C-alpha cells in the first residue's frame, strides 16, 4: 500500500503554522507498515487543491488530507474530495445534532454556516470530533481510500487514534505485501564509516537499508516488504549481520534511547553514579535525571567550572592543573576519581573540555573534550574531538559519556 499525506492551509505555506500533523501521521503509518511516498502541502485555493487531491488519488492507494473541514468559505477539502470521486454531498443528521449540542453546551446557538460541517460525500464513514465541531471521514472507492481529518493537531491526533488507526490496522493486516521497518541505532561512527562497513548491504531492494544522520548518533533503517513471517526473518538476519560488523557501536533498536538503556542497566546491576562537569555545565546530570526513577542510581553531581572548584570540591591537584591545564586527560582522571570518592558512588564520570565558540587554541582547539570514568577497577580518561556549534559539542559530549557507561556495564554483564 502506497500512501500520500496532503496538508492544506495557506498558513502552513507562509510559515505561520508548523506542519506537525504530517510528521505525526507519517510515523503512525510507518508503525502500521504503510509506506508514505509523498508529502504535499497546498494552500486554500480550490483549483490547486482539487489538482492535488486528484493527483493523490491517482498515484496512491491511501490519501490522507488534513485541514479544510471547517465552516468557512476557504474550507474546501470535503467538497473537492466529493467532486473528484464523483460523489454527491449529503447531510448527516447525527453530525448536525452533535454540532448543535456542542454550541448548546457552550451556551450559544449554532451559526448557520456551521451546518456546512455536517455535509459529507455520499457513502462516507463519518469520524466524530470529540475536541471540536468539524468531523472527519473515510471513503473507500475503486480500491482507493481517502481520509479527511481536521487541521488542528489537538483535533486531528485523537480522531486518528480513536478511529483511523483501527481502520487502517485492519487494512494493513489484509495487505500481504506490507512494509516492515526496523531502526538500528549506532553511536561513535559517522555516515562514511558506516557506508564503508556496510557497503555491500546497501543498495538492495529487499531489504533496503538507509543511513540516517541524527544528532549525536546514526540510525540504520532497514525496510522489508513481504508477509509478516518472512519479513521478520529477514529483519532478524540483517540486524544480526549489522551487529556482527559494528559490535558495541550498536546500542539499540527502534524506540531505544541511550539514556533509557544506561538507566535500566544501572538499576539492574544496582550501581550508583555521580558526575563532575565543566564545559557541559550540568547537562549530563540533567540528562540522567530526565527519566522517572533516576534517584535509584544517580547520587548527584558537581559543576566545577573554575579551577578553584576543581581543587576544593573534587580534590584535583593544583600541580596537575598548572602542568597539564584544566582541559586534559590528567585533570579528567582526578575529577572522576574525586567525585566518586566524595559521593561514595560506584561510578564517577567527569567532563572537561572547550565547547566554544571561544577559548580554543592550536594545541587545544574548540571541541576538544576529555571524559573520565572512575570505577572499582580503576580510573581512565578518553580524548574526543567534536565538531559543530557550542550546544552541539555539549550534546555530543553527553552522548559519548553515556555510551562509555553503557559499554562498561555491558562488559560487567558479560563477565558474570
């Protein structure tokens, strides 16, 4: 099944409204194994909108249109869908009653113009709107499915989840050649490195593999078309091969996040962690406390921006700072050991670096970061050179620190 999403509204084209609905719908259709081939945005112009609807019905099996369901003259979607499909507009008394009840509940009579919202193309399955007055609908004609939803996300999303999801789930289950997707998440490798390691797997039709650049990580999207059993077998084989080639650089699949995996691992092993940060300004600590239950493993942290605080709070030797500087492996080692000792945590993580845009030099350029990890087995430090703006460098640093903790925990689990 090939799908197309059409977002209507001149305000979207003018940049006054962010088109979040298309993003939401594409994600939900992908979960159902329905492939979206086209995103189209069109303004409130009857000729252009009719052309877009006609084109969408011709080239796609499923067309979802958002917007144009209201009572005003520029709300054109319903009438134009009916016109393209050759269907008469008919009044639905139940929808009219719901609209009248909506206004009565708010203590005012229904404007005559709102009656327009109770008309639908003949044969439409009407979708009630619990958040507003404009219903949506589903029409299936000549093996084509057209769905109209309200434009406002606060109305569109509940209507989709309450009615459209179940409908499309049944349709997708009947489609023996549906699309199945698995996203494999990677850290510490760039697009070129992945292409080199996975080159012979790329460029195939089934499975098809795409490399997606995300902030602080890479995603490998594997798409298989076919029946459920065969698709699952191909996805499993492909994931195993990718993991064999990339090793611990693969940290999760689909909805997994680095933070989630680190948090679950620390809880499972019953270990605690504390942080000492300089250039990230507490961002690692803030990240570790994003998920509920972080108090089970996160004891706290210190933001030691100045050398004086590195000495007094963390016990960094003044000679270390004078000889090697605040941004150095030696300082990162002592920061990590210091925070672990003072908090009595199992793990101590330190970060010191140059986030920019100023403060860099030839010897220590912007983006240079040292991360330290203190554990019962000892203390180590790693050097990183990140690129980008200040916030990007900080985010990359936090991801790298979490990944080091993740890999440390993996090694413990393997040794048990």
